[in-house]
């Protein structure tokens, strides 16, 4: 309607400006409409000039046929004729009327109203589009993205609010310009069109206000839901982290038995539980998470039931963990108290008897004093010294295991020996106190080096008790056997093994596990992302082996030292995992050098209170492997006439072979240029550097071979199926990056290799020939011993292949094929 009205008025203005004619349309206007489109009469005001009037009449006649309105037309000669048809109040001054009308003002108002209406429509569309976006957008599953989306939507909400406020101000200004109609004076004459415009703008403002109220309500609900969703996501993240931590600690405490067979074992388990308890106390964060959950529930969170369920679950599991640790700790503490009291009674009794100076006890006074010391000890220790085994079983029944019962029986036998020694000493001193006899001269045992063990018998309080007991019958009865230097080594082996296991655990928990900790993720440098298996290799596998298996085997050797060698032999295959760890070491070191200065490692080191960086601890497995063979050598040194020597010797050989295998494999991974899978050649048996001369006995001889008087320096790798020749190359980098690599040259299949042990001119040389002496290589080792070691290993490979071929191609071998591997 507005566009149509604008076209009519524009045509009217054009006619007035040309002074041709004025077309006036009478129409019936309803109160709120601008133009109904129903014309009933056309009046034409003729120009006053003669020529203009004539021209208009002629033109009107010719165009009357084309006049689409087909309405009655009245031709008027003057303005006064027009007043006979239309009231002067309905005509503007140029037509002799009194109606005030400004066309430019009307255009301005009409344009402003139409623009305002279009803006309100656009605002409504933007609100609808924003609402659809909020409803259809799928929420992410990480806190950062959720917070970002919430921030962006909040920003857009305030932008829309600002737009609504701006449009409202424009509407109010337009409304004021139109002047509100006075409803108290309905008879007052005002233009109906102006009144209708005011009502239109007012209605648009009301619609805009209603949209704003609805939009505010919708946003308030959406914002609350988004904030609660973010709160729930964070709560569930903390819940999952704590649940995993509690489950991990539960698994660790399950691995700790609630009893033990000896004092050292029980002490270690008590220490393990105390460490777990400290870690469990860190999960006091669970109380914070539970409190946070209760706050969310109090604020009527939409996931109220889920939050309450997870809070209860977290509290339940946390309580079970702490209660189970406490129960085991109490039980182990009772076991420790029992074993300690029994063992302490034995140790203190033996200490008292060993420190009584027999030369001073030959007098009456000396004998009486020594006798009084014995009686005082017997009185103070009677509770344990004369304890009834059945009473002990009854009092400590909840903690007794078959192993612990056997241990108590063993201690009871020791106590019986101590009691017997006390009775004999009492009888002796009573005789001396009652009757003086000729003093007996005792010879003190020869001095020896101070002991290294941490046993109670070697504490400063006891002095050199072991030295005093070693050469006496009393000591033999007390310990039931000979204590020699291998005891110190076994103790060192076990104690250092415990320290090693604890260090591995610290590394895995303090560094490796932290790489998966979301709270530390922002500190993790990009090169470390998803690379923990490269940095730590198979250290978790090594830790599990030592913690769950090997340490317990070694601890069982405290009472049976002869089983130490068997422990290593029994687990010989398990130690092969160290080869995998060492092969990964170059990759691990390279990754460490890239990230050594990162804030992640600094924060982990600070938490652990380590003085050394992680790379020092990553060397622990390599250092431990070397330590084993040193301790085994030390044990063999003091066990030449003891049971289990053969197993110790075999264990030492096995560990030395493992070190050699690890060393060989470390060299193998530096081979470059080999076209194929080098693993198909079998296991590396030996590797080393040699001087090599080459020659060809058959076929054309190359001039460069004849001219080669100087040997080539080659690094040889002996595999089960081939002998590989490489050239050693040194990489000249900085102090960290210096390394050796081996450039592949060629290889000989062992199925076609033969050897000659002795070559004229040098005892260090031997000959390797290939394919019936088609190719001959003279190899010079650095020493004769190294030469013989290589020859022996090559013989083993050749004979092994010979036996294999004999088993499968027996008929063919009877014909004596030329070129069959052999030795000269």
C-alpha cells in the first residue's frame, strides 16, 4: 500500500510541475489505511493559456481510449469550479483550499517509517537465526572449546541487545516526531494519515519490546544451561581423574600382601603401604570434588542425580582405599612387632654373651657380676625368651601364614639355643662364684675388616659382635652355619635392588604418568606429544618384572644364599627385555635433547625434589645391568667352597652374554645402507673392527685388488645366517650428537663360507673364503685371543648349519658337494 501511494503522489507532483493538468481522485479512505485503490471520479483542471488548453484538449481526446480507469471525467475551467465539487478543507492552497501539506516532509516521514519497519523485521530475523544456531550447534567435549563457544555466544548476545537498543531509540525518536494524537479531544481535526503513522510506529515498538523480553528470557535459560554443562564437564573430568588414581592405588595396595616372612620383607611392605597412604592422602582432592558436586546439586543443576551418584561413588571408593591401606598397615605392623621382638631377643642375648669378657669373669666378683647381667636379661626378656608357641599362634592368629609359622618355629629354635647357652653360662658362672678355679685363658679372635651389612648385628650399638662370634661355637649354634663375605654382597644385592625398583617407580609416576595428566598438558612441548613410549622405551615392562618377580626371588635368598645364582638363571629370558630398552636408547636421548629445557620436565623434577634431571634416571636400567655382573663376580670370589657355586658361575656367564648381546645390538642399529630387513639374518653373535685384505682366486682379477697392499678397515658383524662387512664412520657433531655409524658394504652367506685358521706372517690373521674360494678375505684381529674367539663362534655357526643341512639333505651331502662350508 505504501509503495502504491508513493507512485500516485509522485505522478501528481510531476503533473503540477509541467502545468499540464491535475488529476484528482476521490476515494473513500478507511481510518487506518493509506490508499484503498477504489476511484470513482476524475476531474481535470484545464490550463488558462489558449495554446496549452487547446493542446491539452486534443491530447486528452486522443488518449481517452487508452485511459485504463474508464471512469467519468469532469473538465474544469478554473479553481473556483473545483470548489463546487470538493470542500476547501480537503484541498491544498494551490487549489484554493486550506489543507496544509508538504510533500518533502511526507516523503521523509514515510521513508523513516518504512526503514524502521524493515529494521524491526531484520532484528526479528537475526534473533530467530541466533536462536536456531544455539539450538542446532553440537557442543564439543573439551572445556576450552566450551568456554570459547560460551564467550562468543555471550558476545553475540550483547551485540544483538545493543542493536535492539539502537533500533528502539530510533523508533522512539520517530514516534515523538509524529506527535501522539490527543485522545481527549476526538473532535480536534488532525490528518488521519499522521495518526495512522503514529499508531504503526507505536505498534512496531511494542512488537520490538516483546521480542526483546522473549529474547532475554531465552538467553538467560540458554546461558544457565551452558554454564551448567561446563560445570558438569569439569566435574566429570575431575571425577574420572580421581577414579583412575584411586583405582591405580587400589591395584597397588592389592599387590602388597598383608603379611610377610621376615623382618626385612615386612618392613619393605610397611614402607610401601606408607608411600601409598601418602599418595592416597593426595586424593584428599576427592573431598574438594565432592564438595563441588554438592554445591552444584544445591544450585539445582539439571544433572542433579548423576552428580550425587558420582559423589557417593567417589566417597565410597576413597573410604575403601584408606580403610584397606590402614587394615594392611596395622596387620603388617603387628607382624613386624612380632618378628622384631623375637629376633631382637635372639640378637640381644647373643650380644650379651659375646661381650662378656671371660678373662675378667674368672674372679668371684667378675663371675657374680656376669651372672647378675644374665639374670637381669632373662628377667627382662622372659616374655619372648620363654614364650609358648601355642600362645603366640593364638594371640597372632589373624596374621599368621604358613610361611610366618615356619619363621616363628625357626626363631623358636634359635631362642632355644640362646636359652641353652644362657643356662650353660649361668651354670658356669655359678660354679665360679661359689668356688674359685684356675682362670681359663681365652684367645681372642683375629681382627678382620669391619662388616658392611646393615643387619642389627652390625649396628654401632653392637660394635664388632659378629667378629667376636665368628670363631666361637656359640656363634655357629646361633646362626646355624657360616657367615662369610658373600653375606655382605647378598645384602647389597637386595638393598640396591629395592632402591632400583623404587627409582623406576618414581620415574614412571613422576614423569611418564604426568605426560597423560590434563593439568600438565599445557606444559608439554609438541615433540613430546604421544611420544612417551619413545622417551621411556619399555621401562614399564622392566619395572613390572623387577617389582613383581625378581625382587621377591632375591629376598627369598636371605635365608638361602645358595639360590642367588638360580634366581638369575631362572629368569635369564626375562632379562632380554633390556636389549629392547638399550636399542631404543638413541631415540630416547635424541628426544630428550630436544625437550630437556622444557617447563614440563622442570615442573616434574621440582615435584619429585630430584637433584638430577630425567636423563640421569633413564640410564638406571643400563647401569643396573652392569651392576649385576659385578655383584655376581663378588659373590663368586667369596663362595668358592659353598653350595650353589656352579649356578653362580652360570649366572655370571649369562649376564656377561647379555651385556655382550646388548652391546652388539646397539652397534647393529647403527648400520646404514643395507637393502632389506637385517633382522632376517638372525641374531648378532659378534661384532668388531678388523683389518681386511681381499683377493679373488677365480675369474678375472681387478687391477685395484692387485694394487691393494694396504688393508681396508672394516667392521664385521657375525649373524646366524651371514657375515656383514661395514665401514665405520664417525659423525662429527657437538659433544651430545657425536655418534658412530656403519656403512654397509657387502655380506657373505654363512651357508657358503669357509675359514682357514692360520695365515703365514701373523698369528693374528685368519682367512675367510666364499663359494669355493671364489672370494678370499684375509682378516687381522687386534689380538690372538680375539681371533680365536671369532674362529670359535664361526665354527659353531658352520657346524650348526652343517647339522641342519645333514638332517634335510642327507643324500645330497653324501655326494660331497664342492663349496660346502668347511674349516682348514
